[in-house]
């Protein structure tokens, strides 16, 4: 019973974190918008530590940061192993 609760809770956390990552990535395209910077101020401390793990070994290619793609794939894989399904 407790193991099932933990599995479901981790699955839900991964779903929410995936959503936060995607919003963070999309908002990075609107860095000049004042409203986007306010939301980024909240999301950056939450998402950047995870993204920095991938940024440390995946360099930007031509100015494009591809590390979020790998980060999202890994979270989706862990979520599917836990049985929580995938957000997308």
C-alpha cells in the first residue's frame, strides 16, 4: 500500500515537473517580455538545477541548447517505468 502511494506520488511529481520544464523552455523564447521574466524568476530556481545536469555534458550546438530535450526524455522514461504514463 505504501509502495503504491509512493509510486503514484512520484509519477504525479514527474508529470508536474515535466509541465514546469516545458513552460520554462517556452518562456525562454520570450525573454524581452516583462510578464515572462516574472514567471521565469519563479521557474528558473526550480528547473535549472535539473537542466544544469545535462548542460554540463551537452554543449550548445550553434547557439541551441539541446539539453532540455534529453532532460524531458529521461523524465518521461522514468515516469513510464513508474507507470504514471507520459505527459505527451
